[in-house]
């Protein structure tokens, strides 16, 4: 309800009915009745107007009240967006939130799972290969780079799958026969498997004269780091490595033995199946090739029976 006081001019308008004051003589003439002005000492006459609809009371948060004072009134969300939120949208949002809470634990579990292949299952060859041509000394050499190569390894009746991210073959060697050779030597285990497995970590690395790391490695550096894995220290020099080894016939050669050029210029690791793992020449990566065409011999560093 609001209160509206009449103006003083309206209050001084005479009324139609004369009145006699109580403190005047009976024969005194009557004078017209006038309303007291609003500023008179006695209580002024006021008019009250009742609104049909009650006034709304809006409670405004303090931060919004501060914004309203500084930058004008802050409209309700429904007014700013052009209307109230769609109830269907609210329900969809709530449903999606509940679904996220249910799916999140499942995703966390599946992300930590590791695929296990039964021992009796045949490995699936999912390797992809690409052909690369490099030129060294004026001669072009073609390499086959296979990725994701799976090699079955059997140990005491249990077969597991060893995956190699990169397998580089050249000179007519194939990925299939390389897989067969690696499967045989790794399944045999022992020092020979350790030597070959260590050398395989350098497949695809560049050749660098005098190098013995993944940034660059040469032929004697490859054999040196491979035999270090089984505690045999070799000099970083082909003739010295050949001198401390025992020359054996090809018929007795096993995976992990040295294959040395007769002139002492080059050395590699025998893999079996007529294949050699080597660090070839500048401009070419560590790869697997067929047996050296140049004159060569086999040399053994491991004790008898290894």
C-alpha cells in the first residue's frame, strides 16, 4: 500500500456545509468549513491508495548488487537468455552427467589393461613395411623397414610374442626369414640370445665411424656393446676383436658368433639362417643382410657349450 498526501491547495477548498465552532457565541454567524492544510499543527488529512497487486521483493546477492550499482541493473538469467531454461535440456544434462560418472571408472580400468596372447595361439603378423633407398659410395642400396614385427619366442613349452618396433633388412634378406632366425635364437635363451637381443636395439640407427651409441655406431662398436651385455669386454677395433676370438668352421657357427672379413675391415653378428646383423657403412643404417659376399670367416668368443 502507498500513501499519497493531498496538496495544501486542495485542503483549503471550502465545503458546502457551514460549521459552528464549540467555543463561539450562539448568535455568531456561521462560517464555511475549511480543511486544514497538510502543514497545520493538527493531524493532516491523508488519502491511502491500496494496490491490487502486492509489490515484489527481490533478494540480490552482494556481488550482483555491487555490479548493479556500478554498471546498472543486473537482469535475471531467464531474462538475459530470453526465457527460462528448457526442462528437457536440464534433464538431458543431468542424464549425461550420470552417464559420465558411470563410464569414467570403466575407461580407467581398460586403459591399464595389457593384451595377453595364449601360448598355443598362432601369432598374427601385423607388420607394415616400407622400402627406402640410400646411396653410399656411388652405389644405391635398398632397405626394407618393417614396423611392429612380432617374433614368437618359446621357453620351456610357453610361447610369448616379442614385438620389435623397427626391423631393417637389405641386400635380398626378407622380413620372414629374419623373423624365423630371431625366433630360434631368442627361444634358445642364454648368452647368445642376450647378445643378439642387445644388438637388435640398434637396428635402424645411423652408421658413425667410431660410434657406439644410438646417435651413431660402427661395426666394431655394435659387436662391442652386444658382448658387454654378457660381461665380455672387447676393444673398439675389428682386428683386436678377431685376435681374441677362436676361428671356427662355418658348419659350427651359431647365432651370436662373429663374422669377420678376412682383411679385417668389417665385422658383424651371425644370426643363423645365413643372415648377418651389421653396422654397414656411412650413410646406411644398422640392418640385417644375407651372408657377406666378400671373403670372411667365423670367430667365437663365448666359452664352449654356450
